[in-house]
C-alpha cells in the first residue's frame, strides 16, 4: 500500500482497517469479469477484498474495489500467474485470463469513478458545495467505518449529517462540501462505496427498489408516535376517492371504524389513486422530512374518511 496513504490512516487513528480503493477499468465493448476481483474470502471480514460498485460509461465498464492493507499482493499474483501461464495441480489454467484480458487500466479510485448518479448532477465547479448522498461499506464493523468517515470528513472541512440509514451491506448518510474539499484527502474516498447527489424531492425514495423502500418505511415507523385510542385529539376529515388503509404509514393513524362511504357499493378503498396520497399529506406533510430525519415523528391527530 502507498506509504503516504498508510501514514495518513495511521495518523488519524482509523479503526475500520487500513486499505485503498482501486478502480479496474475494462476494455471497450467487453464485460469486465468483476466476479474475479473479490473472490478472496477469509474469516476476518475487514480483510476481505470487496467489490464496492460497478459503473458503465459509454461502452466501458469499471469496478471500484477496496483492497485491505497487505492484500494488494492478491492482484500482483494474478498478473504474475498470467504472465507465466501458471497452472493448478489439476492442470487447469490459473492465469486468470477472464479478468486480465478484460482490463485496460488500474488506478486509484477518484470521485467520478465512485459517482453512480447521473453525471450531470455532479457540479462542473469543483468548489461548489452541495449535499452528497454517501454510501459507506460495512467491512465487518459498520460503526467503525462510519466513525472513520466522520473523522476524515471533518478534517477536510466537510459537514456530515448525524442521520444514517443502515442496509445489510451499506450505510447511507449525507455530507455537505465541495469536490475540492472531498479530494483533499484520499482517505475519504477509501471509506466510500458509492457517491450520489442528495435529492431534495421524493425522487430518491420513489426510485428505490421495493425492498429498500421498505427499509426506509420501517425506520420511520420506529420513530412514529401516534395518539392512543383514549386520547381526545382532533380529526381531519377527508372527502375523496377512498383510502388504502393497508399502507403501513397510514394504518396507525386511520382506524377501520373511521372509514365511511355514502354508497356502500362504492367501498372505501382508493380506486382513483388520489385519496391515499392526500391522507399521507394530511398526516405527515412533506414525507421527505419524515423519512430523512432522525427525530421522533409526532402525530397529534387522527384521520377519518
């Protein structure tokens, strides 16, 4: 590992393990054999070589890989085996052609190589500060990685949100700063799996796969505080196309006995895809605030329809 990178990590007393991020760049119109990049495993998870992200620009596929200190020899051996046409004991080639033949370059990861959002959302001015959505790896010790990211980011003058969301293999948090600040310390990039621009609309949540959306909902429900049945609180009455009460964010505030219809034949469910959304606004206001905050969500009213 670069002596400069090692020295910087040791000076900051990082606790998530030493290492560096490397970008493997494929050949044009050839799929990179990225499954070969992280196939070394062991008992110690923070010593695993990990493929963090795959991105494609035009006809070239690239992969960002975290290589723990001492593990760079793993790839050096790959290249040596390739050059010597080494074979395993069973006679099968061990020269890793599927990987080496698809590579055009190997370099230290940079901001653009970690950027998995629309490239047009990355400011052209490197000194323009904005909110980043930062995806951190877990590496066997989630809290250690988050702590190190906060420590390094603050050293560069960037502001990191105290809010985070934990997914099985990633931690998502937000950071305010410029590309220039971010680039001051390569150590920051070594902590990151992916970079995106933080969204100030529901586009971020709407664009997530259903499984990830559910994780955000679960986080919000853990913070939700609603009136108990015996509390004397005001009601908001909605006159609309019906409400799909089965939505997990609505059920705690809208009781079944508070749903009514003028004509029983109509039913009470939302058939026009309108009343359910209106109910969400009546309960939470801007859902972005409810989902992205770490504070308790206090609802002091109930709904009826």
